[in-house]
C-alpha cells in the first residue's frame, strides 16, 4: 500500500504535490475540529507527514502553507540556464521557439490539467451545443476543476463567470477579443451570470498614466466589450476604481485575501521587489476578490457558496493559484479556470502583442486599408524564400502567423483544413494565404466597429451600475 502511494506521488508535479499537502492539512484540521476518533486522526496525520516528505524530496523545499513551490511561481516560472525555456507571467510572454510557447510543458509547470476530448464531449453533452471552435482547436487548452463545475451544473447547481481586462490603452486589438468571444459563448450555452472586471487601478499602478486616464480607458474598453454582444440583463461590468468604493462585500473579500497572503508569498509568486510600490503588492487581492460571489451581493443575494469559472489567458494563472490557495481558508469555494493560449504578435509567436506597438497587431480601430497593409507587411510567414522552393517543399503552418490568426477567426473547420493542406503542400502561396486572412479580418473588424458605434455612454453606465441581474438566488 505504501509503495503504491509513493509511486502515485512520484507521478505528481510539484504544484500538484503542494495542493495534496494543503488538502490533507485541511482534512486533519477538520477531523480534529469534529472530534473524530483518535485512530482516524492519527492515520490522517501520518498521511500528511508522508506527503510533506514527498514534497521536500521532490522540490528540495520545506512545505510552507500558502507558498507554492518557488521554482514554479517565480516571475520567470523556474527558467533554467540549461535551455531556452519560455518566460510566462502576467506581464511578459517570451519564447525562443517560432511556434510559440510550449503549452504541454506549461501545463506541467503550472500544475493544471489538459482540456482533452473527454472533457470537450462532456461540455457538449451538458450544454446540448456544438463545442466552440476555440475548444475544438485547442485555443482553450488547459483547466482547473472544470469537471467540478460540470458536476454541479448537471445537478442543477448554478455557477457564474468572471473575466477581465486591464485597460492600458484606448484602443483594444483583436487578440483582446478572444476571452470575451469565448466567455460570451459560455454565458449563452450555460445561461449564467457574468462579471467583468476592468483593472484600471492595476494599470495606474504599473503604467505611467494618471488615475483619470486609467478610468477613461476603462470606460472606452467597456464599449468594445459590450460590442461583443453581451446581454445587459445577465452581465455586470465594473471598474475597480469605481466599484471598490461602492461595495462593502467586495472590499471585505479583498481584506480577507490580504490577511492570508504574506509579503514573501507575493514576492515569490509575482516577482515583486523591495522597490515596488505597496499598491502593486496589494493588487493581487483585488483581482482575487471577484472570484467570490459575496463580492456581488446585489447579484447573488448575499450567497457565498456560488462557484466561479474564470476564462482567461494562462499568463493570469498566478493570480488564481494564489486565490485557490486562500479560498478554503476564508470559507469560499475555489474558482475554476479555463486557460487560453496566447494570441501571437504579427511579427511572430515569440511574444504576445503590445498595445504600444501599432504594428504588432490588428486594432479594433484599424481601417480596411490598415488591416491589409499590416498583414501584407508585418505578418510573419512560414513560406519559403522563393516561389520555386515553396511549390516544392510547402509552407510551415506551425510558424505562419496568418494561419495562426485564421485558427482564431475562421470558424469553418473544413475551410481551415483545406487551407492548411494547400499551404503545406505548396499549392497555396504566402501572399494567397495572407489574402484569405485580410478577407476574414476586414469584415470582422468593420462589423465590430459598427456595433461599437451603437454603444452610448448611457449604455455603458447601465452595464456598470451595480444591480440585480435576471437570475434568482
């Protein structure tokens, strides 16, 4: 039995081991609090000690409550000098590989779970809807506890959605649409409430801008988010600078999280240094608070046990690893997560885009001519140096940015497969593939611009007013 357990533990990642120790510690406390029989408590304590020993053997570190293994959560996520590892954190994404980040390695490093065919099929059965192409194509590729969300949903127990946007500029780019497009689909097929956090406070703390400018960007970004087609009766959008002062429940949860996370922990998780302002150090608690339904008493009627599902890019995961660790200690359910891949810059998948570089992506304010010029001039090609070589050897879809963009925005699976085969065989040239992307993006952006024109300041105000939504709790 012991050998079997040791074998099982050896297969776990350091972060999974950390979570096992944490869960066992909670179990021991619960048994003691419930005055369980002594032999049952002793067995649970022995298991806890065994898990702590395995943790130390695997990581070389003593287990410390609330402090995940350092090599997994440092700002460079344990990058070693032996090979060019990917750097992924909430502010930076870098890889030396033209194909982009190695997401299989990232799953292991972060200790999340792969979204496999079984889970996708289960989502289809639960919703009665064909899975979104982001799921079918592995754009949303990793999760935490999505199976628990489905368990609850199948037993008629509700959950809610939470996603967000850091308003660092007035104009959003097409990559920013990815979480909102997917969240909108999730909201429609599951019919659940949605809260959208605009972290204007974060951008003020990290960027060279005034508080007023950050808040202005938040309201402008809200117009682009609303233009994605969210239902005003089921969606609450809020600015941190606005909502924090108006919601005692939100602030209470922030304070609870702050009390249970030490300075050493946030330094370890986020890479903060002694010269960072204290606003940065306390900010992760603000991003954590919307994970708890009691932050929105007007929506959930004060209920604290509604589970949260967070669709986001995987660079935001450190915030929610911290949140999931704190949740049971403040009597809240752990949020579940769905992680997306990164949307590549036009220049290649080695970095994510920058709102400060107008040529790194297609912006939602771009004209058809600008879209055409950017794609033709800047989209990294997987084609060969000459037409003759390309016809002979074919192009490489794994590194071709035009093809990558089409995997996000071309919904027709058959058409996408045809393009892949034609490009890989050399039948389709780079210029022709870029033309397909231009013809896909121009109408998509133009349609978004038309919808955005209909979003008035009054509509934004309605979305951002704390209120009851069309759900009974």
